[in-house]
C-alpha cells in the first residue's frame, strides 16, 4: 500500500505532505522531497525524543545505538557527547553516520521524523568544547551520565531526509 502511495506522489502536486516535507520538482515528472531544516531542528532538539545513531567501521561493519545527547545547534551542525563505546570507535575509523529521530503518531501520516546524515569534523577528548558538552549533559541527565562521556563530537550535516522517501 505504501508503494502505491509513493508511485502516485511523484506526479501529484497538492497531495498531503508528510510533516516537515517540501516537494521540489527536478524534472517534469520526478518529484523528490527535501526537508525544512528549521522544522527538523525543532523535532531533533525536543526532549524526550527517540533517536539513534548508525555508524560503520572502516570495514563497513555497521552499528546502531540510542543517544540522547545529540543536538542540532544550527541548520548544518550536530554536536554530541559520547562514551568509549563501539559507536565512538567507528567514528574514529569512519566519520560518516546517520542519526534518526522519530516521533510516533496515531496513524502512519501522523508520524514525524528525520534522517540526518552526518560527517564528524571534530572529535575532542579535552578542552573547552568537551567541557561544555559534559556540563550540558550533567545539567540535563546528571553527573553519572556526564562522567561516562569520553569525547565531544561535532558533525556537519550532509543531507536530511524524511523517514519515508522515494529518493535514493
Ligand atoms: C536514552 C538513552 C540515551 C543515551 N545517550 C547517550 C549519549 O548521549 N552518549 C553516550 O555515549 N551514550 C548514551 N547512551 C548509552 C548508549 O546507548 C550505550 O552505551 C550503548 O551501549 C552504546 O552502544 P555502542 O557500544 O554500540 O556504541 C544512552 C542510552 C540511552 C538508553
């Protein structure tokens, strides 16, 4: 059923959009979706929220884990605090990652979410940025959580996609 809906969407201009989506016309008949980054930021920074980070190591072996600290500080940047875990090791070997944030809705059209494609630009285990991240986590989640943070990561956002998309 979802597949049928998508095939139809390619050619229909005024069909109901998924929340946060903007249709853009690339050719006469090809429609792709782009997301309003301000709306994504609102969703991304809501608390509590369900979010997980997918990473891969240098061999392409993938991983996923739940993370609460990622914050979208502007339309192009995400920062987070991270412990000495597999995700951290992966980011050191391969800076590319995807964070998915999902807000369940009553019907499928009411679900909100975004897939935010990332590339780690800075990974710091000391210094002002690291201390700031730890302080923020201590305030929001307590000292125990902050003590587990080994590094602060700054990512640039390379792409944002809705949770349901026809684009490749
Ligand atoms: C709600 C929630 C939020 C979490 N937030 C973080 C976080 O911001 N940073 C972090 O390093 N771990 C966080 N964790 C813990 C990681 O999910 C956990 O350590 C996980 O095992 C890491 O997986 P990995 O070893 O595959 O990377 C959080 C866990 C939960 C349940």
